C-alpha cells in the first residue's frame, strides 16, 4: 500500500514534513545519511519560480529547513544537468541566485551533473540493456529527494516525480531519448534509488508545458515514497486518466510503483480545481509524428552502421585472400 500526503503550502511545515517521513518509515535513514541529493525541476534558466515552470524557491527553502531540523551534518547536494536551447546548469543556478538561497543550510553545494565525473552503472532495463552512463555520485550511499513540479508536458502529458529523474542524465541534448521516454524514465527510476518524492504546484502549469504553458495555482504539495503513486495522484488532480500517461503505466508494469488507486492511501484533501488544459490536438499529433521520424532515422542510422561494418569486413577479408 502506497501512501501519498497532500498539503497546501501553508500547512507544509517542518513538523508536517517530519510526520510524513516518519509515517513513510524514512526518518531513520534521513537522520543517519551523510549525503542528501535534492533534484528540483529547473527546466528553464530564464523563467522565475512564480511561472509554474520551475520548482518554487519557497518550497525548496521549506524542504531545506525541514531537513536541517532532522539532520544537521549531512552534505546536501542540489543537483541538475544542462538542457537544450542553451539551458546551462550554471545559468539555472545563478539566475535563481541559488548560492545565496542555500547559504543558511550548510554543508550544502550546487552540483552540475553534466560536468561531474561520469561512470557506467549496471542497468538491465528496457532501453539500457547492460549499463547506463550517470554521474559518479550515484555510486555513493545517499538519500534522494525528487522535488518535482506539477505541470503539463507536450511530450509526456505531465511532468512529475518519475520524469524528474530524466534530468539526471548528464548529456546536454537529451532529445535523442524522446522517442523512448517511457523506457528511459523506467530505467532511470530502477537505477536511481528515489527515497522521497515531493511534487509541488505552487503554482502549477497547464497548457503547452513544460515551458510555454499558463499558470494554474492549485496550492498543493504531495509527499510520498512511491513515484508512480505520486504521479497517479498528480494526474487525478489534473483531470488526466493516469492509464493514458504512457510512462506512468509503463513504470507500473515494471513494478517501480503502483498506479492502482485502491492501493494508494491518500492522507489529506485533494485540491478542487478545473481540468488542466492540454496542448492542442494538432500539436500533439505533430509531436508524435516527429518522434516517429526521429525513431525511424535512428533505426536507419544503426542499419547503416551495420552495413558499413559488414562491407569493411568483407573488404578486409578480400584483401587477406589476395
């Protein structure tokens, strides 16, 4: 049975946070861990935290305060990677003035996943069959918090606790994986041990997300230890059938968590709001067609490499016989 706590911003206090993680049986691990990783959603370096696009500073501050009341000595790392369209980590951090924001919560640091030391981590997943290239820090013992944003997404319907780990891939251009989002998200969530999920909508975003949408302030924060359950309840709040969100269904089938509402205990009151607007059908179809073309192109490229290799081997063999 998964448990999802629902609060508004005012009610999201350090006491509430402590009660929630105690109920989730995470208090001891958080008290004793030496490394705490917080992965916010910093999709854009040009939007402010009131736009609904990125994690709200005020929520991050509350999380940091709550953590420091429980564990004063662990090193907290705020982690993020580059994105496309010149979304460099340094700009994401500096434009939000994160250095000043995190200063009261030492020992704490900002970590650029794109420029961190990388390593191959075993992954016997759906797309990554043997291993996956990730920052070395994921080989440490850690307590990982996915601090995601409640918002729509043009390619994955919604962005939430599960997809937040997509930002842990170190490469700048992650669009190469867009045709395989469900598989990539499932693989990442099987390798990265997500201890706690916090999804916030203070405010949320609807319409043409994850960047070009409209603000929708639902004043809600969800807490749980099951990212599939968190995203299922997020979808419910947004008026979206979770069974129609490919990566939620895929991760449920891969036993990463549960999307069965009968197996999710909701503690708190869900916000009453109108259904989140989605992108227009014509744009959705064009995105799907683009993903199909991209996937086809990648397949053709692979076939081309195989043919080229076989031709080279044939040429070498011919020369040897001569």
